[in-house]
């Protein structure tokens, strides 16, 4: 098996503004694993609020390259056990795990869905993100969109903005990226009208969720608070829903385990994404049949996608019928 990797840049179609900041581009690390003329792909993105330094990841890949390349082709969950022992950052672990699933499926001529006997029909629709902006412009974007589900970004709580959004009669979620106060959260979860929002994502900074009550009107969804399977038990009294992102939890292998555990604990599950190309989105799309919500618009937000595979069109998740994760570079 051979390992190759390359740093690339995404250009965003428009400025992407969230509570953590505004972005026009993203740096990405593309990982390729190859064997017998088959190539598998994974990627991870430099997200500043996760303190991601891709140069450090490149150095790490150079350090472990020979260990990876001498590995025999085994079932992906066994390969993951090897990767896990390398003590990698979850973002880098995810890129390698996804690349290996893609490669293994292509070698076996089976899709990830076939290999794992996953559901693939009647998939939930994905939302599209509405960046922070003036509320009237956000509403205009929603009304002009061909999508049916929307995740509206906000920085802090403006009750008049909430009222305007509730009046739209659209499928809307709110994502404050940890910018709500305790008082904001109390008002939201005690207001029965808030049930109209499909979910309210990551209202407070990490580990400041004690004010939340899952029995209230707000369908609180954990994002940054829910990094991996070990978060699930502790969050039960506070969150009804969780956002599983492959880069956060370390790839498809841990995501499958996390979904199983979350179902046992009666969480609602969203498959989410960062700003990713079709490489990352194709990996996440294969889990959509296990999800109650999807937020997989990452590749729709960039102007220089470099791959084909599964994709999202006007919210509809369209799975590749090719082997592995169906990823091909363009």
C-alpha cells in the first residue's frame, strides 16, 4: 500500500460568517491510499476554532508513512485498530480511515453501504447553511432558495430575529456556535414556540451546557460538546440531539460505533460536516440512512471542488453507485 498526501485550498463561493469568524477560503489536506491500481481518498480541513495546523499533520504523515505502507490489506475495522495506536489527531485519523474504506471497497468492488449493510433509501434531506448577516438578508436567502431545510447561523440571541424566523413557516434550525448566554437558553427552552425550530445547535461554549434541559421546548443539539463516543453518557440530561462529524470523531469507523451507542441512548442523530470537498461529503453521505437530520452542504459552499462522488442537490442526498466511497478526483 502507498500513501500520498497534498495540501490544497478551497475558495468559498461567498464569505462564510459564523460566531467564530468570517472565512473566504480553507486549507485542506488530501490523503490518498493506493494498492493494485486502486486509490482511496480522505481529507481533513484546517478549522481554526479546533486549532488545526495541517503542517503538523504533514510532518506526522511523513513520520508514520513507512508504518502505513507496510500494512497488509485487512478489513477496515482492523486497519483502524492499527491507526488508533498511532495516537493521531481525530481530524487526521478521519482522513486516513475514510481513505482506507474507500480503497478497500474499490479493491473488493463493493460500496461502503454494501460492506456495512446500511440503509440507503428515503434519505433525510440536508439543510443548507445561512451565514450570519442582517436578518432581512438571511430571510431573503431562505425565501429565494431551492432547498427545503435551513440552518441559520447567529451570533448571540436577538428575540425579534427569532420571531421573524418563526413566522416564515419554513424548516429552520438555529446554530449559535456557542454564542448564547445562559439567559438566552432559559428563554428559548421555556418558549413553546421554539418547538418550530427543528433543532438549536451548540448554544453555549464547550462544557457550559448545565443550563440546558432536554425536556424543554428547544431541541438542543450538541456539536462541539459532542466530540466522540465518550461524550454521550454525560450529555444525556441536557441534549436531545447530537451532531456527528467524521473529522471530530476520527472517521467512519468510530462514527458507526458512535451512532450505535447514540441510538441506544435515544439521541436524535445528525450527520454533519465542516467546509469540505466532495471527498469529505461522500464519506459522510453514506451514513445518511442512519440519521434523523443531515447537514451536508459543505461541498456546495466551495467554488473549486476537486472530486466527484456522492453529492447533495437542493437538499437531496444522491449517493454514488460506485465501489468504496465512490470518490474520484477531477
